[in-house]
C-alpha cells in the first residue's frame, strides 16, 4: 500500500490538466511519501484523457480512469476513491481552485484518522471568486453551521482528505442510513455529518480558493442556484442524524 492518493475529476480540462498534474507532483514530492494521482475523466471530448495518458508514459505515479457514458463530479470522485491504493485519500478540483501546495498539510493532518477539510473561510481573502458566488456560498455554510451545530466554517468546498479506512467507515454509515454522499455535486456536508455520527474528528485547515482562470466553469449561474437549494434541502434531511448524534 502507498501513502497518499490524490483524486481529481475531469471533464474538458485540457487547458489545466498537465499543469495541475505537475503542480500536484511537485507538492507530493516534497513530502517524500509514496503517492499516486488518479484522474477520473468522463470521456472529455477536448482530449483531456489523451493528455493524461501521455503524461502516464513519463510518470507512472499517474493513473487514468475513464468513465464512458457517465457524468457527475460526485460519482467520479467515488470511482477514484474506490480505486485508490493510498492510506490517505484526497479529493480536489481540476481547475486550480484548490491549491496543490496545500496537499502536504491537508494529507498529513488526516493521518490520525480525522476528516480534514480545506476551508475558504478561516482567513480573510481566501475565497477569491465572483461576488454572486461568494455571498450564497457563505450564507449556506453559515446555515449548515447553525442548523446542524457542526462548529465548522466550510462544508461545501470539496477539498478534503482522510484515511481510506475512515472514508470506508463514512460510506458504510451512509449506506446504513440510506445516504450516499457522492450522489451529490457537493458531498462535504454529508461526509461531515456522517463523521460526527461516527465520532470521527473533523478538522479545518486554511486553503485559498481561486476562481478558474482557464477553461469554462461547469456550474453556470442557474446550476449554482439549484445547488444552493439542494444544499438547503440536504441540511433539513440531515437534521434527524444530528438529533440522533446529540442523544448518543
């Protein structure tokens, strides 16, 4: 078994993927830990998969998982997690919104069995995005913190790490409750709730978010509004989990 697995999901990320792989590799090399980078590509028509395949010829630490006829960032991440071989697994976006330089700190903090979240709201200026994205994102995270008493600032970033057995435990708890975290685009809130039910420590580390500078965002304004509504509904559905936790 190797030490670290980094999973990123792609669809039409040809403009970013090679630079991202290089940046991830540089960050992981600094840890002196054995590692792998898994790219889960949803059969991108822009040739993202072919670029990754070429990169594999130069770097055997990179792996490509192709999904044909399937879409969705949550299921893509789950595909990569289940195929990972690392003791610690991390999910991160492929558009540089999640800083590769934060990987060593994030993954090292997860070695004790905690669920570790890269947070945009621990330091001023760490959420560098368009105003109409920033306001609803901050609002929904404040709502989650208040309603579910999580004590956390950022539940929706998706930049997170944990030991593989920790993730297996979270998925097992979700299965028991009929909740599948990765059926969602924003899976962090469900994982946090399941972690608290299992008495798994949850940590937040500062991680600067930068809105993509290359390629096209997959979440347009209308889809962002829909995600906000889905998150609100999810928090209400998770209330019974919270009350069950308080009684245990």
